[in-house]
């Protein structure tokens, strides 16, 4: 089995669900062909059993126990061995086919969601995106898992039909025509089943979205007394999902019942006609057993065909949902023709505000409205081309939107004020680039003053970090995110309020260490904390309108007697007045506790 997930996701067609499924089938044609080949062998070996049993009965009735009967038994043993061996390989390749397809679709949707940014939430509810990864990708993969057995069933059906027609035309026609008629009747229920499954799927997506929104805003809802209202909405939507599920189950139960009833009636008809043929002398007893065995056996390929039809229907519905995600236009799409990469050490400039980051300098950005400075910092990272179309940011004189995005993400990193941590091994989650040594990891932890995090996580860097780092306090999460940002080691690093959740003593240590670690490399720190601003090379004061007012060192701006100095002192002075001073705690949550 090839290692999963596959490194190359490919470029899927987005025109239709069938094109998407066909594209994936071609990409994994190697394992599909193996699954189909071994599926054919397995089904043909199973189909040989009625024929060999009938031959053995006729041989025993004609010659008694002897060499000829032993030969028939030997062939039956060989067929059984073939069934066992081929079944092992069939299961292996069916599972691999399912995993390859499911992981491929999950990877495509997940990669698109990560690259699309906030553009995807503008078009689709969060629940739809989650369901596409967690549910639709797996349901589409089911069709690929069934492909080998379905192919074996079709081929075996054709071979058995030819044999039965050659032995008895009437019985052969009853079986070969009766089986497709049964399949056609069952197929009539597929369309209403598909419609109800689609409605159920949409209701489930809305329920997931409502649940995700409720959980993410639970603290706010409790604060305003709206928890019960949203819980009621969730319960109401949950009941709607249940009702839709019951409607799907009603059609599914009828379909399942007919799968047993109709083939059973066909077997009874074949047995009745076959017995009359034996009485007339047209068939031997062994041939009757063979025909009876095939009438019962062929219900298996029919059931496989029905299952394949259902899985294909589900796969098409799921593929359409995945296409809704894959068709989202990214907030920062890759330019069709990228501009040449600017040389190392180029200026990063924001034309709207007038901010210019010179290479190799650690700069602080201060504004009376922290949202304005944070928005400018985010704009420097190129997160929304449409929103930033009128406020171009350039690197070395080239607009960021014209540069290769992968290159830009390595050269320029923006660490936002609200850190997002992921579950997994702490050391691996810190090393976003996957290239840091243990010594480099420990150095970043030291700079971020996050040694206590290693003590709180069992096994330290090798320990498991739970989802969203919920076992950590707010200050610890912020310092872990800072260490992660430092480990990316970009040419230009933008830090938005990196110390807002820590106490003054910790903030002073972090400020000094970050400034020393980033000395000689372009760094912008958005903050109004004088403890941080005192360690940067230059401070830029931003007006509430978002334009650069003045710049200088922290000490120079504090000493300025003009209006700009007064404006600067009012911002940092307010920050000093609000600065808590817990004596021993590492962060504000710890202080509150």
C-alpha cells in the first residue's frame, strides 16, 4: 500500500460530480485494476461451486464413490482455495482503494479550505465544509471500495448466463431476463432515495453549522443569556434531521426488503421449472442442483449491483457538496503569471498608510485604535486581495498579489493577536516548517518564555497537545504561538500584540529576547506596551485614520514636546495605566486565578 495521505493532490476538474469521480478513478487506476482483477477471480471461483457440485452429484449417482468423484471433489477444493486467497487480496485492495479515494477527497477539500481563507466562510457555512471533509469524502470513497467486487459480479453474471442458456434455453432465459428485471425494479427506488438523501444531507450540514457556531460563541451566549435560545434552535434542527433520516430509512427499508423478496421469488420459479425439466428427462439431477445454485448465487451479483448503484448515488451527491467547496475562489489566489521574486532585503511598504519597513530593523507600530494597527498588520500579510485592491502592499516595489504565494508565505509571516493551536505532538506543532532541530525548538521556547509549558505538558516537546491547546492558559497559548512564529524564521515577521495576555515581568523578558533574536531581520511588532517599545529600533505612530504620523525611538517620542509626542504619550501612558502587575504569575489568566 502506498503511504497516505498522498503528497500530490493534483488539479481536479470542477465541471461536474461525475468528472471529479472519474478523475480520481484514473489517478488510482493501479489499485482499482488490481481490485477488479482479483474481484473477477474471486467471483468466478465462487460461481464454480454450483457447477462442480452438480457434476459431483451426477458422477456419484452414475458411478458411485470412486476416482471420478474424487476428481470433482478435488476441483471443489481448488475452487475453495481460490476463493480464500483471492478474498484476502480483494479485501486488501478494496480497502486501499477506499482509503486512497477518501484521503484524496479529504485532502482536496482540506487544502482548499486552508488556502481559501475567510472567503470560504463567506460562501458556505462552516458545517458544510466540516461535513465535506468528515462525511462526504468517506461516502465518495465507498464507491471505489465496491468497484472490484461489482466488476467481478458483472463478469461472473455474464459467464453464468451464457452457460445456463447453453444448457436449457427456458431456464436460462428466466434467469438472465429475471435478474435484470429485478434490478430494474430495485432501481426505480433509487431516484426518490437520492432525493431524500440529498435533503437529509443538507439538513445535517445546517445542524453541524449551527452546532459549530453555538460552541464557538458559547461563552458570549452565556454572558447575554442566549444559551437556551440557541440550544432550542439546535434541538429543533436536530429533530428536522431525525425526520429527514426517517424518510430516507423508509425508502431504504423498502429497497432492502425487495432485495430479498424478488430474488427469492425468482429462485422459486427456477426450482419449479427445473423440477419439471428433470421429470421430463431434459435435465439431470446434478444440473437441477446447478441451476438452483446459480439462481440463488446470481442474487449476489444483483445485490452488489444495487449496492454499487446506491454508493454511486451517494458518491455523486457527496461529490457535488465537495465541488461547492472546491469551486470557492480563494481570498488570495495565485497569480496566473507571477512577477520576479524581489531580492532579499527588500522594503515592505503599505501605500495607503505610508508605512515602510526597512530591511533588518525591529519596528514597533502604535495606534490609539488597536483595531486600525492590527488591520494594517494583517494587510501586510496579503490575506484578502479583493479587500486590499485599493490599498496595495509592495515588496521591493512589486505588489504582493503579483508574487508567487508560496514564496511569499515563506518570506513574510504574520502572527495574529488571537493564536490558534492544533492538537498533536507539541514539538511538531511548534515546528510549522518541519525543519527545526531540538536545540532550535528549545531556543524559541526560551525566547517566548514558555518553559513552563514544557512542564505542564507530559513529556515536554514529545508530549501530546490537546485540541486548541485547551489544557494551557491564555498566556501559555500566546507564548506557544509566539515560539511557533519565531521558528518559521521568515525574512519579515509581523507580530500582533504578542504579549497582551502575560504579566509585566514576563512581558519585559519576552520583549528583550524577541528583539535580540530578531535583530538584523525585518520585524514589526504591533503593540502599545512601553515594555516592548523600549526594545525596538524604531516606533511608528499611526493615526486613528490609519496613516503614519511620525516615527522615532520610544525615548524620543516620549520626549517630543509637540502634538505628536502628546498623542504618543496618551497611547502608551494609557497602556502603562492599564498594565497589571501580578507578582509571580506568568500570564493574566494565572493572575486572575
